[in-house]
RNA sequence: GCGGGCGUGGUGGAAUUGGUAGACACGCCAGAUUUAGGAUCUGGUGGCGAAAGCCGUGGGGGUUCGAGUCCCUUCGCCCGCACCA
């Protein structure tokens, strides 16, 4: 203790380094944040998306974990039994890239990163139960994942089939979509090919309807995330139609959501991956080349849809089902997805933009069959018409609206037996096979006789072999003969292990459940998970709005079906935070410059600190290493302290929006924390002693400010509006700074104690320090949240805005329960009002008690 | 291409959800003070105007007694798109 004599307090600044370390030790020694199951206490499970151990924490982590920590500490103060754990999403490609580039084993690299990042997170003073830490790359974690996979197989939730991948012929490896740049492998530069590989799938599509319906129950999720998931699931009601093909026995099955436009059909198109395309390509070199060319695109939907729409006329024709004698050409087209519907469509160019682009390119007919109300001479140019209207050029459908026409076509098609109504989903099954080393091994053994045989439970875990090298292309598991070659568990013959590993999304789809019982022998301890689950507040980046969250929702259902859990929805509350941005700097030659290397030269011009070359400030962008606009959290915490960093993260920017990192922002937070420390350290000795009984303080104005702040901060924290709670704390501190310790001692003590408790979740170290200075022995971490005395907030009079014809003309102060005539009289007595009326007759007066009075003339 | 979001002073943002636009903070201006500190304190600060006042929430239009908030339209920027995590 160095700061506790009055002299020191008055003259020194807050010694954050020493204090933060001291309070972190106090929390740890007291076991403050160790969560224990207690059925008598209401639980609250706060979880932030766990980090990938990429090396060091970044500002996005600081923001994410600060917000979660505020919620955790606030809920703890409110009397909840809080679970707030931390772990590592530790499998993934960067570890393998490091192995290739830096010759370090993925495990070694990963665990070293975890050590660094754990140490950095601990510097932040988070209220985390570190005894529950898990890492997904540890066999103690992934053995349970393998067990659940086997249970999922038994429950019929798993499928094995072929699927397309991006293949790099030089690196002999499968590429992620992000590794395909302009159709070439990111490392080798070789043209990417598409290959079909046998892969494992989770049958998430069986839950499509349920996952869609249950979105309505997630009332503490952002609407936009629910909407994005609903669109992703993409339920559509349409019609499957079989067209007769000329000169062939079998028909062509297409799926359409616009059967009403069938009279406008001018072509059919099938996916390059369609079986018919493959059949026609045999002995047709041109078509084969076309299909191969399509295969050189990436597999991503964005790449497919953005590519210019091209097709290949197969020469085949189908018969129009309703126009006798009319035939329609069949194309193979690059924009048809095999995964959706039947992999074949009929194109009606007038009413679908993609079809229109295609038709214009190949000179196909564009016949409008839906005409907007009142436009009889309607034609389509370069923009397809997708709105409502009346059917035209469509024989028996003419003059119907779109919905009626859809129904009529469906009825007629079904009557002929050439098709049926069908509900389709855009959602595809979740392919989980990854041809990589650093992931959870898929516990399957392939036997020539028995096929794919699950590894028996007693043989789990299937551990990754450690003696692997990355000096050759391809998956090291594939060439690890000792690990790979095993006996078939069924028949005992020589067999080989599955060398694919799980998608890392599998790891992150159930970690929240593992935190409830991280040491359990089974994947979950049901008593623990039944108590703690679901997660009450989940916090993370918007970039996970779809995949991670949807997969976790599926996994919860699968775990319920297999008895591993009792819940369907994993995350009762969800909050998605914005990103951290920073100004970018470039030299005249366009190279990025780190903020730390930029200084002001002569005048205001920016220059490079060493080369003195001129530097241009660019727009603020998401912090990224490639743009060199990152600020290292550890250096910020060392310089300003964890509390200052946390306070800045919470200030100003609404948490769901992007936050601009600025030097002035962090120094502003730094000054505020010192100002608050000084305010309390300097007045502590002049205050009356710690209260023991009811408050009898007299300064009601000050007390009103204090209790209004309690209500405001509580509401704002409850709504996760951290920036507003920060503003309210500022307001309270401003009010307290104006108070006189000699005159309003008791009220001031109440106010200072209150503000200390209110900042507790946000600046926990400083709060402990101030609480001690104010004479308390107990930790803030163990203290209850302040409760407002609402009776102090009742005011006798209210200030009312007075408008004349909606224009603000002044204010009046009247009793809060004043009747209309009192308010009117007061309003009309205002000189600004009489001036604005200018003698006109009043036609109407609108009086909204407590809000406004509006005089109309 | 499809889907989603955002736009308010010099800056970050606030606005009880249709009722006094700009809380709070940064910056800036003026002053004070000093143990010269990553200072502190006091006052001012949306724009135009001497003032009265007028104008102001990306642009245009509409609904309403009243619109930052609701509707239509338009522009700009950002995010996601299934093997990144």
C-alpha cells in the first residue's frame, strides 16, 4: 500500500499498475468467480464467443470480453449465481499455415498462443471462472465430440455422400473458399479444380422447418440475426414439374417457385453438375470443356452468382406442358446450383433477372406474362419485372393475380401427374469433412468388406498422431501409415482410418454445453447442464450471425435427441457487437504505415517517424494486420491500465456498432478514471463515516441526481446500452464534483459510494480501490448492486414544451398533474406565443400532459 | 448477383420510441492556475444573423397538430453468402 496517507492521495495519481495486480490477486485468492451449482440460487450464464488462439489478443477481443464481463459482474451484484467461463477454439487452418511457414508443430504453436492470450486476458481483470477452461484441440475435449458423432450416427443424424470441393493440384490439398482467389489457389497460384470427394454430413436439413419456426421464440435475439437465419434457411413453396423431353424416354425435372410464369418460359437450364449434363458430355468435347470451365470457378455462391451468366445449348428440347407443339431448348448454365431444388429450372426471362440476362445473351424470347396493374402495353427491357400484377399471354391464366395463377398451375400439373407441389429449403446439409490435420479426427474406420465402421466407444479418443511433418503437400494423416493402418473393428481385417477431420464449427457447436461440466466423463453431466443451460447472454461478432449460431442450434437439438442435453435453443439472449476500426495511413507509394510510425511534421502534415516521408491519412477501416492499422491491447493496458481500456471500449459507441479507435478516446478515458480517483481520494477524509443506519441527508437535489443515476445505469446495463451508462456515470460525477463536502457530507458520501458501485462492472479494479478508500472492507465484487429510492425522484412541477402550429416557442413550468385549462392559460400567457399567434383565432389546442402543448391557429 | 445493416454538429454519439434535436464525451475558443503533468479548474461552442429570427438529423417527396423516429423514393458506405474463425 503506497497511496493511503492523505498527503499521498492528494498529490499522486492513481497507481493503476500496482492496484490492478493487487485486486486481481484478491479476486483469485478469494475464489470470487468460481461458479458452483446451487439449485437454491437463480443462475445466469454469460458467455462470449471463445477466441481462436491466433497469437495475441486483439481489440475486438477486448471489446467482446469487456462487454461480457460487465454483464457478468452486474448480474453477480444483482444476486445471480453467475457462470462466466473461457476456452479456446483451438483447431483450424492458421496452425497448419504456421507449421508450413515457420516449421513449428500446430500443437506447439497453438498451446504457446493460448498461454500468451490467457496471460493477456488475465490482465484485463475479467471475472472468469478459469477452473473451467477448455481447449477444443485437447483430447479431453474432442473425445466427447467423437462420442457424440457416434451417437448421432445411431440416431440417424449423419449421412455419407459425395460432394464437390476446391482442389489445388499443386499443393495437393482442398482449398477453403477464402483461399481461392480469382479461380486460383492462394499459395500455389495454380488453377483450382473441382473434385468430388466422399464426405460426412450432419442432416441439418431435417430440422430446417423447426429451426425456422423456433426463431420466433428467440425474443432476445436481434431481429436482423433472426431475419438472416430465416433467409439462410430459405423456405420456399413451389412446384416440381417434369417436362417431357423430345427423343428421350425420361423427363427433365425442374423446380420453380414461379409456376405462374410458365407461359413465359423460353428455355430450360440445368446445373453443370447435373447427371444429364455429365451424360451428354460423354463424347461431346465442347460440352466437356464447358463443364470443366464452370468447375474452375470457386464453389462459393457469391462467385457463382457474380460470374457472367453463360450457357451451353445441348440441342435437347423439352415440350411445353400447356402449349401444344411448343418446344423449349435445354441449356447447361453456370448459374444453376445443383444443391437447390432439382438442379434444373425453366427460365422465364421477363420475370427473373438472371434468366433475363441469360436470354439477352443468347437471343431467347422475353415474353411478359405478368403485367403490372394498369399497364396494358407493358414490355420488359433490361430489368425483369418481379412485382405483382395480372397474368397475360397465358391462356387460361389470363387476368388472374399471381397467387391464383400459381394455384391453378399447381392444380393442373398435379392432376396430370407430371409434377407436385413441394416445399424446398435453401439450407443444405452440413458437410463436416475437412481434408486437414489440425482438427478432430472423424472416428471411422474404412474396411474393404464392412464399409465405414464406427470406432468402438471404448477405443475413443482417436487421437491425432504427433509425429507428422508439413514439408510435403497434402494431408499428413493421409501418409501416416502407422496411424492410418488399423484392423477393422468388425471383422478384424486390415483397414484404414478415415483421414479427414471435423470442420471446426463442430467444435464450437457444443462448447457452451461443455462449460457446464468441463471435467465430466461424458460429454455432459446432465445435472450440471440442466442447471446452467441455456446460455442467458451470448455475446460475439455479427460475422457469426448465420453459420456458428445455426449449427449450434442444430447441435442442441441433436444433443437433446441423443440424451446429452435437455434444451433445444442454446442461447436465450444474443448480442452482436460491432468491429473495431482505426484510421489507415499510406505512403505516397501506397504502402500501409502503422499508426505508431506516424507523426506530425512541419505544420499539420503527417510524416513517417523514421523516413520523414509524407504520409496520407485514409479512412477508418476494420483493424487488420494487412492494413497495419492495429493497436496492440497489451501495450494499451500497460500504458493506461485495464480499467481505462475497458472504459473506452464501453464509452461513446453503441456496442452493436463499429467503434473507432482514437488516441483522444483512450486518453479521455484515462483522464476520467484519474478524475474519479482524485475526486474520491481527495474528499474521502472530509466525509462523514460509513453509513450504518438510514440516510438522513438533506441535499435532496444531489440525492435526486444520485438515485436517478442508479435507475439510469441499471436500465442501460440491463439493455446492454453501455455507452449510455457511461454517460450517466459522467453526469453523476459532474454533479458530485460540484458538491461541498462540508455542507452536504452525508449526501456526498452516498453519491461517491454509489458511483463506486455503479462503475464496479465497468472499471472493477478502480472500484475496489475507491471502495477501500471510502472505508469498506468488503470487496465490490461481493457487494450488492445499489437500489434506488424512487420516492426521491418525484417532482412537483414539470417543464412543458409549448408549440405554436408545431413550432417550438417556449416552455412553461406547471404542476405535473395540471389540468388542460391551467396548461393552456400558462401557455397562452407566454409573450413568444402571443407574438407567434399575431392575433389569429385559435382553432385547436393539443395537450399531452407531461410532454407538450401545441396551439393551432 | 442475393440477403442484411448503417447514415444526426468539426468528431464519437444521445433523444423517455411520434412530443423541447444535439444529453454525455472528444476537439476547439477564451480565461485561471501550477508541484510543467499523458495536467487541472472556470466559461463558451449546430449553422447563418448585429439582433429579432431563420435554417437544420445523407438527398427528394409524403402522412400528421407535430417526424431524427412512420411511409415512398434516391444516393453513399459497410457486413454475410455454406472449407476463415
